[in-house]
């Protein structure tokens, strides 16, 4: 697995410089946050709690964007936008289920890349 | 640059950690909050200088927090920057509405972040400087107002009302006019004649007001001693020239109204055209400034020549500074000469003119911002004031003051042309308490005697000239010509006083170098007139007041000498 398939490596280098010795801690924090968040997002999907799912996707989008995990951030944005502004009765739940599956898969890949490269 | 204290609020700890780290590395002091509520609390506690807020947060979102923080900050400028993604275009307007100043996009770019923080910090500093300066200006302004009030109080003591409240004067002047540079003064001479001066100093505020003090003091002081417009205007000019800086001067018009003689002398320098309204004919005569303003020329170059007018009862002068011409309406047009002229010529009758002018200017200005520097005065010719009745009780019974004295005072041609001896003479007479209470009458007598000796005796002017308007002008032209050409001649004044403190007798003797006149013939003629038509008509060029006051008036020699005897206390009528 290649780092640059899942991260914007140029920005990542810059982030490493900024965070210095706290970089490792930041990555650990990000992983823990994701592991805590994903099961909650799945529960929200299953109970069709659209508002909650959107909020968590929004937050996850920001955090993954900030650690330069661009594809993961983009997937979260798709989840967020699949709910924002859409009337509750017209939410495309099967599509959201598909997107959440992709978020979970991407997060697994990110974790794997992290353990190998960072 | 000192560390900037920055409050950041983001519920996502990854984001918060990165943002905090970047800001710290850039030398700032960072305070972290996990939601809007904590942000508001920490804002109270830590007084941060800049606030960065995530929009979506649990408990209290960024917009709510921004509203509360801005409210707490009040007048202080605390920049609030919202943290968003480029894609979060939704709700940006809401963010601004809640008081946000800018946005910062995720993921964070340290260079952009640093630039924003610094630019907002500079803006905040500028805002603080502005507020500090605004506060300073407010304090200065308050201080200035206090000073002006104090200065006005001093000025009001110097430039009291004078006789502005006299029946023949109407005027309009703003209470703080002195700080617009406008001055209006009026006072009576001991003889009953009235001096009125309307002045307009250059500039505004204290520099404009400062010259008004000596002006008022000279005006009142000299008027009380019996000086007329010529001497006062020269003295004021000389004083202002000495004390005012270059470029500061006083445009002025001064009128001396002589009610006994029904005449007026006017000096005008630098003021716009004023008018003389003739009540009888309804004619409006334009009076134009023919001198430079006061305080421009040194005493040597100053010209005190006057415009002379003979007047009828009800004739009136209309005087103003340029404020009335420059009054503006809401469209910015000036009131101007033409409108002023129209108002006056269209007035239903003379007594309405002043009121009509005031009304027209008010209507013209409408709701436009008033400059409040309109100064306007009207002074009318009326019957002479009643000679003050003299109560015996006013006379001090004590043997105070000089009783037995005499002097002789001779004026040669140079002095006669330049100098009025009456105030000095009056000053000596006023040392006698019994004479002091009849200063008005005394002045009238002396003025009449001096003017006869000088104008008819030394200068040889014919008093008959003054009986027609043209002759009146001619008279004053000749008078000036002859004064300019005068190289010999004299007026000799001799006075003698005796008394015991309870009563006294003043003998006044005038002698001039003129040819005199046939006084015996005149006396006979008068006796015949008296026998003919009685006492009433006996007032041609004569001076009924003199006979009323003097125990005796007698001509001597070839008619170039006259002696008047005045007894005090005067009998009450």
C-alpha cells in the first residue's frame, strides 16, 4: 500500500514540520477518534438518525482533511452532503450505506498505511 | 511582536490540536475550548485578543458563541474568525450576521493563518488607537467647552449689555457669538448721544474672541468719558493692531447717534454694505465700507474719516456682519444681498423691517444646519432722552472734592485738528461731586461751546449749511478741508470754580481766534422773535438746553468770546 494513495504527502510533510515531536501523538489521536466515531456513525445510519450522522461526517471530514488524509475527507464530505439540505423523507439511505462502507474501508486502509509508514 | 492571546474553539480535538500547535509555533498564546459555551466562559476569564471558532459544535455552536462574545466585548474590537471548509459555503452569511469578521479554511495553511492573525491584530490595534484618540478628543472638547464658558463669563462681565436694551435698538446676536468672532456693543455718552459698534473678528473660537475683550473695554470706557466714534475707533484700531497677530483683524461698523442734533456719524471698515432707511421717504441709502478693517493699519496710516448723516425721527440704520449674507438654505445657496434688499424694500412699514429680515433668514435657512453666526442690529433716530432729573438728595452734603480752582487750557492748530479736549476737561469737572451728578448736561454745554468756538470761530464754517441734506454733506467736507489746511488759530478754555461743598458755581469761558459775530444784533433779533412768537420757536440753531442749564450765557468782545455760568445744585423743574 502506498502512502500517496491515501494521503496528500506534500501537506503531510508540512504538518510533520509544524507538529514536530507531537506528530505521533496527533496521529494516534486521529486514529483513536476515528475508531470511536465510526461505530457511532454506523449506529446513526441503522437508526436513520440523519442529523447525527451528518454532524459526525462533518467533523470527521475536517479532522481527516487536517491530517492530510484527502480521500477519507472527500468521502466524509459526500456523506455530509447526502444529508445536508435534503428533506428527511427523501434521504437516499442505500446510497449513504454504500458511502459509509467506503469510509470504513478507507479508514482501515489509512490505519494500515499509518502503521507501515508513519 | 508580543504574543497575541488567541482563543480557539473546536469540538474536534485533532483539528484543535493542529490549530493550537500552528498558532503556538508562530509565537502566540493559545487558549483552547471544546465548544461554544466554554469559549464564552474562557473569553470572560482570559480576555483573548482574537477568537477562532468552529461553526458546528455541540452544546453551543460557533454562531451563538460569536454573538455572545461580541456582546461582551462591546466597544472593544475582538476579531472573530470562523473555521470552515472551502466546501462549507452554506451558512456563511449567518456567520457574518452573528458578528464574524472572516473565515479560515480547513485544512489549515500556516502561512495564511499567520497572515490573517497578524492583519486582524493590527486592525484591532488601530481600532484601539482610534478609540483612545476619540476619547482624548472628547475630553479635549469638553475641556474646550469649559474654557469657552469661563471665557464667555469674563467677556460678559466686560461686554455687559450696555444700552442694547434701549427702545431705539433692535438686535439679533447668538449667545456664543463672541466665539464666532461677532461683537455688538452699545452705550450712551454722558451727553445722551449713543455709540453702537458691530464687529466681526476673523476666525472662530478663542482666537476670534480674545480681541473682543480689549475692544469692549475701550468702547465702554471711552464712551462713558464722552468720546465719540472718531476717537474710539482710532483707539480700538491702535490697540488691535498692537495685540492681534498678523492676519487677524476686525471688520466693524460704528455709529454715533446724536439725538439733540438729529445727526449720526458712521465709520465702516470691511463690513458688507449696510443701509440707512429714511422713514419719511421710504428711501434706502446704501452705506459702503470705505476703510480697511480695524487692526490692519498702524496708527499713522489709519484713517478715521466719518460718513455724516442728518436724520429725522424714525430713520434707522440696518447693520450686519457677513453672517447674514452667507446664511445657507438646505440646498447650500447663500441668502445674499439681493434677498436682503428685497425684504427691506418690501417691508410694510419701517418698524417691520427688522422683524421681516429675521423671519426671512429663518425661513430661508429652513432646517439646514444653523451656523448661528448671524449678527444684526437696527438703531433708530428718536427724540433726545429726558435729561435726568436731579434729586437734591443725591448731592453729597459733605465738603468733599475740590471747590476752589481754576485753569486755562489753550489748544493750537495742530491739537485742534487731532484732539478732542472735552473728555479731559470732563474728567476734571467730575472730581466735584456736585457736578458729577449733572455730567450729561455739562457735557452737552461744553460740547456746544467747543464746537461753536472751533467750527464757527476757528474754522469759520457757516452753521446755516447744515439745515439741508446737501449742505450737511458740504458742511462736513468743508470742515475736513479746513482742518487739513489749518496752520494757525486757537481755542482757549478757562474755567473757574468756587463753592462751599453744599453749592457751587462753575464759570466756563471760551475764546477763539475767529472773527466773532455781531452778538448785540443777534440778541436784539432774538428779543424781537421772542416778543413775536413766544418761547417755542426759539430753537433755530440755538441750544435751548444751554439756557436751561446755565444761569447765564453771555457773548463778549467782538463775539469770539462766550461765558457761561452754571450753578449747582440745579433747581428741580
